[in-house]
């Protein structure tokens, strides 16, 4: 019987085993040479028609899932001149909380992106795919609009209770299968906060003290670190153990470059 290590070892990193969020890959991509200068946030509601994006420039980046539009600040931390554009479904409850004005927002139907084929170097998605009704079709659209060598970065849920019309939880292997069916490659996957913390947060009515675990090590992840130190475990195996029990995980996916 194949273990998770057998199925995922080539995309589990061995450099560090810190708990991360999707912001980890925003920082990585935006700090790299040739970072995109235009950001489209796919998930930020209350906008205009999609026609303005159909002939998007090669520098455009799509952020798939930032609801109220807060992701713009993450990108502008690296480049204050970033042009941020939101894309979201029209009835998104998170998008409905967005303040009118400011950065432009475009609506779409939840599957068909109003973007040209091979037009994007980067798509970002923070905790959205657990809410996507047709993930296979949307991943195929992501593959269509990414240029060869382009990347899809973000995070989604594995062990997270129902929240805000959520539909799915993904195992790391299940997410990999969906990504590969779309013709994409899962380059790397990292654990976020642990599933026990997420479950207890929901069970206890979301007490504010649990919010700190997105920025600091969550309890089970801290215990796994102690296990690793005691047994002098290899870093990749620490990541494997955290991924096995994580509530959310972050990912970096690529569209293969042309040969």
C-alpha cells in the first residue's frame, strides 16, 4: 500500500518545516527576479464586467480568493506600484463586505475566467478552493490562462469544519491528483496550522485567541517539532507529519514550460 510519503515525497520540501500560510509564496514570488507588476485578485467581488481582462497583458497576476480585497497590500508591500484587480463571483458574501471604490473588481461565473489563453505569469488563491463548486473545471481554466512556466500559488483546507458555504476538504494527494488532471505540476506543498486547532476553534465558537495560530506555531505542529528534535528527524519527514494532520496547506503549482 502506497504511503503519503511514497505519493508526495518529490514535492515535500526539505529546507525547513515551519508552519506557513499562502503569504509565504506571495513573498517568495514577489521577491524573485522578474516578479509580476500587475495583480488581478480572483475573489474580491462587487465590480464591473469582465471584458477589460480578456486581452490581459503578460504581466497580469490573478489572486484567486481574497474576498474583501485585502491581498492588494501583500503585493504592494513588495511593489507599491502594483496594479491590483479583483475577480469574484457576484454573490460572494466576503466580497459583499468590500468597501466601494478603490481598486477595480470584475465578476465571473465561478468557472470561466475572463482572461486570454496563456496570458498570466501568476495566479494566487487564498483559502478559496474549499468553496469552489467545480474545482476540476476551474483548475482547467487556470491551466488555460497561465503562460508556460507560470505559477499558481495559494492555500486550501484539509481538516477544516464547514464555514461560509464551504464544499470540500482536500488531502494533499487528492489536491495533487486534481492539479495533475488539469495538466499542471504540484512543485511544492507546505503545512499550515494543524487540523486539531481548526476543529477546536470551530467547536468553541471561534474564540479570538485561536486567531494567533495563523501567525505562530499551532499546538500540534509544536508537538511535532518536539518529536522531530527528540528523534533528530529529517526536515522533509517533519513536513510530512505536519501535512498528514494539517488543517490547511499552502502550495506552489506550475504550468510546464514549452520544450
